[in-house]
């Protein structure tokens, strides 16, 4: 069931959804909490909290190592969570899904375990100014260490990726393309499936950062055609310390382990070590198994609501909010004006008010937003600003909360005499 402009939030059942999130009933600065910092981290529903609590209260035990009941139950729940994540992103096999702490760890895993054996001197490593530092710095450092050339693709004045420039650079050849699916700084959605086709024609391996897309829209690794994809659980209703990286089995099989230690080995002698099968080859030591089980519960929740409905709901919130911000001559909104080109992330500046001051004044109204460079210095440099204020929406936000943001901005302007 798609959410329409007419049905909007009611069609999604936002009030029912909000009832699942205990923190949303809290106050901030003595006012009802308006959580608009979802691009940084999302709140957690009772279903996720309960799933994690059940492990601790009913059968907590280390996984993969015990032959007793509690260990077997916890191991089964852990591996079931892997199956859920695999279905969520339409992975060909669950063994291609590696649990990590977050997208940052997943992307570093790829840069280290794949990149150091495949990127050679004079190779071309292509990335973009839209990237979060997690998908920029690892490739920057790898290129320096390997003696490869780092190519950074620009955006246009509305923050859209310069597809013409990207295609030209790919035609010159590339070993790897590291690309965000959705910009955390602007909410811009890149046409990844099309870009992957260009990259494959150039012989490039494609690494996709899906940290901002997996929570908000359908992510299908088969449809995208990429080679690796990473995302964080904490941005998609899951616990902090959870996430996954997916990779093609044929690539993962050839890669060196990322970390060495327990559980990632099959046999160790004084002279040599042999590695475990996928995916455990990349999951050294005691995994954050309770967090992974919580991520599985988050996937259950999102699947039950429906990713298309979540995306439609956020689009309706953008349709409600963007015109009001754009109508204010003191407000500069960064990113495309078209709703089809973005998710529910809005970065803006108010003339005469530093983003940190704006965030502080919004906090006095109970509104949580993010102010800063958003782990994206190259993009801020391209925009010509040191920072922006960022409001980011999710399935539990409402049009009334968007109005509260607009009203609070008006109050901040009065404080600064704007």
C-alpha cells in the first residue's frame, strides 16, 4: 500500500508507530521531543529493545563455541538475524553478509582486505565529494599507500553528482569506484544502478555506502549490481554497534581476513593458520551477537511497515517542509529542489546565524538537529561553507514536527535580529 499525498502520514499509521518508541514520549528542554537527527542515529522501537533483552534474560551465551542449549539458542538467533539481513538487501546468499559494528568498519574492511591486494601503483581510484569520510578516507589512504591515483568527482551547484564528469573518468579506466547511494549531507540519491553499469564497462569494482539509503528505501544488491555494500544498524532502528557489509562470494573468498583471532580460523598450528569459511572468516573474536539479533529485529520492523511506504512518507514530509524553507529569503537550502532526487535530509543555513547557534536555539524548543560538517569536509568545501544545519526525518516524524521546526527557525531569527 503506497502512501499518497492525500492519505499521507495517516496511511502509514504514524501515531501507532510512534507508540512503539519509548523515547519519543520524552521531553527535551521541557518541551515535547522532536527528533530530527535521524541521519545521525535513529530511535529504537520496543520490538528491538525486547529482542535484545530476551537474549540477556533468557539464553545469553557466547555463539559458535558451546554445545549446550543456551549457546545453541543464541547462535541460532544470531544466524537467523544474518538471514533476515540477507533477505532485506536481496543478497544471493546469507554467507555473503558479514556483521560489523557499523558502515565505517565495513568499508574499512573492504579497503583493507580487498584493496591492499588489488589496488596497485598507477591504478585509478574514483570517489566523489559527496562521500562521508568513512567512504572517502579509507580510499584516500589506500591510494597513497599503493601509489594509485585518487580521482574525486564533483557535484553541480545543487549538489547533484556530476554524472558527465564521472562517466568521463570511468572511461579513462578505474580499479575501484567508491560511491554513496544517498548523501548524508544533502540527502541526494545517486542513480547507482546506472553508474554501476558504466563502472563495470570500465572494469571497476564498485563499493557502495548505503548507510543513508538502507534505512529509508529499498536496497537491492542484485538490482544495483555492485560488488560490495555497507550499512549501519543504528540508523535503521537497530542498536549502536550493529551493521553489515555485503560482498560477492567470489571476491570474499579470495580476500585476506580483516582481523585475526578466535572464530575466524579453522585450524592453527605453530607454523601456519587456516581461515574459517564465509562469513566467519571476517568475524574475529566474540561478535556483538546481541546487537546483531537486535538488527534482525529492526529489519523485521521495517519490513512489516514496508520500505516503499517509509520512503513515500518521508517524501510527503519533504513536500510539506521544503516549500516553507525555500520561501524564507533568509534560509539557504542545500541540495536539489526535486523531491524525486532526495530522501528526508534537509541541510540549510540561516543568514547571520551560525549552524551551531541555530542547533542550540532549536534545542531550546525541544528540536534535535545536527549542526556541523557531517563527516564530509570535501562537500562543505565545495559548498563554500564551514557547516550546515541538518534536519533529517524518518518513519515516526510528522508534518506537525516539520511545522515546529519552521516556527523555531522564525524564533531564532528574532533572537539574532535577522
